[in-house]
C-alpha cells in the first residue's frame, strides 16, 4: 500500500526532528520538569507548546473534544500527580469551539443516518452522507456545552471535587481566544479550583 | 491570592505568543486544514507539534495517559471526522511509558493509602504519603499495558472495529522513541487499521 500524502509529510517532518534530536532530549526523565498538567481541547488551532510556552519535558498535556473533565481526563490527571509528581492543573477551553454547535440528539441523528462527514449550513448540521449509519451514537454522552465560560467553571469544579484529586493541587480555569491567541483567566473557575 | 511561578511563566509566554499572533492565525477555520487526527500520550517528552510537524490549524490532537483508545478518545475521534472532516487517524504510543510500571491493583493500593505522590524505587511503586486516601481508585480501569508495541496494535484494532468509525478512514499505528525522537511505524497495527 502506498503511503498517503499526510503520512509522507508526517514521516518527513519527524525525520527532520529526529535528525536534530540532541543528547539532552534523549535523557529527559518521565516526570514533567515544571510539574504541571494542562487539560485542553483537541482543536487544531490551539498550538499547545507555543501558546503555553512549553518545551520537551515540561508538562503533561491532556486533550479531548472540548477539553472536558471526562472520566478519562480525570484518569490521566490522577496518574499525572500520583505517579509523576505534578502539583498544579490547568483547565483550558477556547472561544469558537465546535462543541457549542450540536448536542447529543443532533449527533445521534447525524450518525444514525451515515458515517460520512456532515455539513453545517450556518444554522444547523445537515447530513449529506449515504448510509448505513449506526444507532451506537445514541448511547454516548458527547459532552457538548452551550456557554464556553460556564463549561470552564463546570470542569474546574468537577476536577476540584473529584475524590481522587488532592485539595493541595490548585486547578486554574482559562479560556483561550482563537482570534487573538490570548489566554484569559476565568477568575470564578480559578477561585473554585483553589487549593485548600 | 498571588500567582504561582508556573502561572506567571505560562501567562508571560502566552502574552509573547499573542503579541506575535498575526491576522492569518486569527482567521483559521475550525476544521483541520490537513484533515487528520492524532491520538497520543500526555507524556511531557512528546512535543507533538515538533515531532509530527504541525502548525496552527493543521490537525486534531487527542492526548491521554498512554494514548489509549478510551471511550473518551473514541468520542473525540468521531467528532473529528463526523463534524470536522478528518480522513486519517494516527495512534501513537511511545517507548519508556509510565503506563507499564503499574496496574489496576497497584494504583488502587497506592491511592487507598494517600493522595500524595508515590515514589518508584527502581523496582516498585511505594507510597510515602500521609492518608487519607480513597477507595474510589478501585472502581477505575487505569488502562495500563505491559508491551508498548502490542498496546499500539490493540488500540488501532479498537478504533478500527468501533461501529462509529467508518471503514474509509485508515488508522495508522506508530511507536515514538523518546531516546531518539523517531517515529516507527508498527506495520501490523497499520495493516489492521487499513481502510476498506
């Protein structure tokens, strides 16, 4: 099977990176040097290392659709502090997130119709694909939200109140503006997430 | 409350980034330009944008402890292709992963004892913290593994066989070597993940 353009580009970029990979990087230990973890969105516009100022070895980065404090994100945060020594957590969502454009019912409907990419006409999602789809989508909580600031507050609260997250770890809440590149602290979230 | 050193550093790095954030970046659309998504580990040594060659707007990046194909990672991958048009998926684990150093029983035991960071003495994890801990950890599957190559194969298989992942999307399997910076394709995984 011939490799796709994307695979060829990724492999070429990686060969360049590996070619300049020095001894210092090869000896980095597993625990993050700067002892913090960030939970944020998978959004392609968020260049995590640039926007937070991270180099190899600095911090754990956990990403999912929406940057939500899902059970899996909590699993990752607990491993981060319990085994690898992080002492501060950031929850960072962003403006113009795709997660506000649908809800569980919309997603279940689209996927029941087909497994092809839907289109958004500026008002609503429309499925243009050919079936078959799958009823499996109706069993999933897609973790959408309607207000980006409130979602930061909700997720900081969920991490703060989780029985496996120690009260000594502060949980900060931020919203990243994809139009300006700026992080804005959501003070109400950080207040909720403060260490005891 | 005064800000921690980490918060001050992150905010300063972000202010620098936002200061050079140009008009082009401010207008990036939500769908990833290069139409692919990567599922990988939260490990601090993996500088995703450098090692895969990614700029702002290129690709979705999903990260959790181990880069596992958890239900939450599948949720994110489905949103990625169904609403945002990605057409290829990468599953990338790495060498020297912390996930091979424990299992569900070890983690439940450590967390039942305390919510402080444990230490690894080269042979096993030891809890040195003061209680109280929490029995909640025994309810969680920590998604550990014992063989890094097999874990890539297992996760590609899980994504490939998920009823909400279309057969038209190839799922590639790679192992990243944290000592050399090199991505190695796990041919057996990519073969399992090939598009139909």
